[in-house]
């Protein structure tokens, strides 16, 4: 069992399912509002890691969906500045597990760090959570997220 610091957008349907999977696997999840956290470039950079800068952006963010922001136009330094200024641009969740900082809910990476198998008695609940895609916005038109994010 691990204690996981979980940076989320409150009420995000994917973040709710992701936290539930972690909890049903026996972990303690400490949720932090990603939108209100006082990010520094150094702290946020630890979560973004070495992946391509465009992959660090939240494709469901209203500014990206509208075309106002193009993730491919940013250097890493510029991306960090933009994300600190507008946290909705950050691909979520951000997870801190021990000394590991992870962006996104990549089950392959997570399974290398922690157990994701449900604790006894929680198997049926996890099965109903539909863990086939835990990163894409479940709203076809993203209307619920946009209304909450504005």
C-alpha cells in the first residue's frame, strides 16, 4: 500500500475513476486541486519529465480545443510558464508516489511502481469502472468540463 499525492481537477470524471481504482487497489490517495496549487517551474518540470512538450498539454483544455493554444508552438520553458499561468493546460492527473513524479494515468508505468489489482471484494467494482481509457475526456463534446472550467 502506497500513499499517493494526486493532483486533480475536482469533479473531473476521469480523475474520479482514476482515484477510485487506486483506492480499490489498497492505496491511500491524497487529492490536491491542481488548479489552485502554487506551482513552480521546478516542481511542475519534475512531473513533465522528458516526454515531448506537446504531450504534456491537456488536449481537452478549452484553449487547446478552440485552437487558441497550439501545444506544438512551445519550448519546454514556455510550456511551463503557460501551464503555471493557466493550470487547465496541464495534462492530468499528476501523481507523486514516493520519489516518483508522473504525469497522466499510464497503467503500464503505474503497474511497475505499485499494485493496481483490486483488493479482495473490490473486483466487481473495478470491472464496472471501465479502465480501457482513463485519459481521454469521457464527454463526447466536453461540454460538462468546459462549463466547469470557465
